[in-house]
């Protein structure tokens, strides 16, 4: 019997310990972890530098209300500002909270309540972020949602033409993660940017899953020549310690003055210590270049090994966020891989999502590719014998 609400379809794995790219269960079975806490442990499990930073902060103090100046908050904010197009940071505890802050700020700054998002997007599970999410399965059963969101088809240029001056912001992921690892086209993002300028709307980029080096740049939008008004981040920011951040441009600062928004635990010093160590390691040219190299290697090898399988419709993604679209067989392969000691996760019903730690070794990539190839071969054999 569990004393928790059954809100998660849990796997039959009980974790004992985790280090680097590996998880060990209570029976001693080891799994190569290409879930990374769902794009959270970008430095792998139990990174020693993050641990040391947390321990040092714990010796000093581990909570203080936000009425006090805390230099470590400024340190982390500076790292985020210097690595983005923003000028100021609001700290919180999760991606949903970061997106909530972005929605509030956009409405307050523009004086408009309508925000445009996209079908198959995912922005969180609070009422505002659930309302922003373009997936009915996330929204079902909770009654009336916020009515000020409009959902457009993703990568559809014509739909953007119809938007008018009543829109306060356009909010999107440049790679839809939960929606199937679907990258936006450059043409579409250019049109989004042009539309925001035409109708006087803010551009909000949700980088909760794609941020903090996951795609080979600090933030994924930087591959596309964009300069968003607001960027949200969370998952990879603290390498497993809960922390979120909303980054905004200087023009927005006046709309978030004292009392306009807040969070008791936002900017918690222990979370800031984790974030500072994480950002210091990831946000270097050498580290990000290696992520890009590993990404190209993984994509090439996957195309060579499983790209030819009849059930594979497409292999797509950017950096170390890769999706294999294999239709109705995705769930079967994910289960098979788990039984074969490789952990991956779905992205919608048809896509296998591969999100290893950014510190993954080439040997570990080769091992994962081998296991994936074996699982596809076994599926093909079983289908052919039916």
C-alpha cells in the first residue's frame, strides 16, 4: 500500500543509488539512465561539484526570506543574464511556477489578457499553465480553464496572420518536448517574431526542458536568432535540486516591483548553490561544444542503426534531446529497453524520447545505441512472425 496519490504511472524500479549516467535499484540491477530525471540531471546524478557547493551553503544557512539580500542569488542571476538576452531574473521552484510568473508579467506589462500558445505544447499543471498547454488530456476533468488562451497549430505560418492587437504575448517551446520532440522551423519562428512586433505582443520562450545546455547552447532559442522578451527555465538549472527562473528584459522590470509577485522558497540559498555550480560547469564554450559533438554522434548512429527500420517514421531533435517517432510501437520498445537496462521515456504516444545527461560518455552512447538497435530488431522479428 502507498500513502501517496497515484498521480504517476510508476515503473517497477526502486532506486537505491545513482551516480553519473547510472541508476542502481535495491536488487543491485544497474540501469543506463537516458531519462535524466526528465532532462533535469544535465551533469548526471550526484555531481561532485554541485554536491560540494550545496554542502558549503548548508554550513552557512539553508533558508532566508527574500526580504534579505543574498549575494548567491545575484551570482546566479548574473550567470543567467549573461547567457541570455534578459536583464533581470525572478527565482521560483519549478517550470510551472516560472511560466506562471511569465504569464503574470506579460499580462501586467501589456495590459492585455489574451495569450497565444500552440497545440501539443506543454507549459505546466497549475491552472494558468494547464490552460496555456495545448493538450486536452492535461486539462480534462478540472472544469473551466482560464479563458484567455488561444491555441494555434505549431509550425503553421498562416494561422499567425490572423492574430490581432488584442494579444499580449505569444508563448512557445522552440522544441516541443512532451508534445513529441517537435522542433520549430526557422521560418515559423521568424514569423512568430514578426507577428509579435506587428501586434505589440511579448515573445515568451519556454526553455524548461531545452534550457541549460541541453541543445548545445545555453538556451535553444539561440540556435534561431531570436531575442525573446521572457525566457523560462527550471529542469536542468539545479541538476536535481528544485529551482526555476524567469528571465526578462529591462523594459519589463517596472511591472514586477515589490509586492507584485513572490515565492517563499524562490531563490532558496541551497537551490542557488546547486544552480551556481551547475551553470558554472555547463555555460562554457568547451562544455557546450562537446554537447554538440555528442549530439551529432548520437543522431548519426541512430540513423545508421534504427533509421532504416520500417516502423521508424522520423528521428528528430536537437542537442541531447532526441525523439524517435515509431508510431504505436513506442510504448512496447520503451518497456523492452527498460527490461534491457536502458531507461528512456515517451513523448506523447508515438515517440521515444532520449535525454541522457550532458556528461554522458561516448562508450555509454554506444551501449545505448546497441540496446536500442537490439530492441528494434526484436520487435521487427516478433512482428514478422505474427
